[in-house]
């Protein structure tokens, strides 16, 4: 996917055997619509946030044994 994606949209790319799939991770059954999502980031932004979280977990594990 390109452009800005909803942070709650879970996307699985296509393979040879199956088409791509996406669903709203936030819960469409609760009335939330990812098509009108106000929380949008690029994939690069999401990747950077994930890296920061993993680094923080690593520091916690090394310094505090968590």
C-alpha cells in the first residue's frame, strides 16, 4: 500500500495463492470505519515508530531486566 494508511488497518499483501487482504483492526463491529480514519501515517512513519518501541523494550530489558 502506498500513501497514508489508517494506523488501525491491518494489511496482508497478495501471494501467488491468495489475494491481498485488509481489515480494520480497531473493530468495525464497534462502528469504527477505517475508510474515514483520522489517524493516518505513512508506512515509513509506522516502521520508525515500531523501531523506537523495540529499542525502548531492549533498553528496559538490559537495564531493568524486564
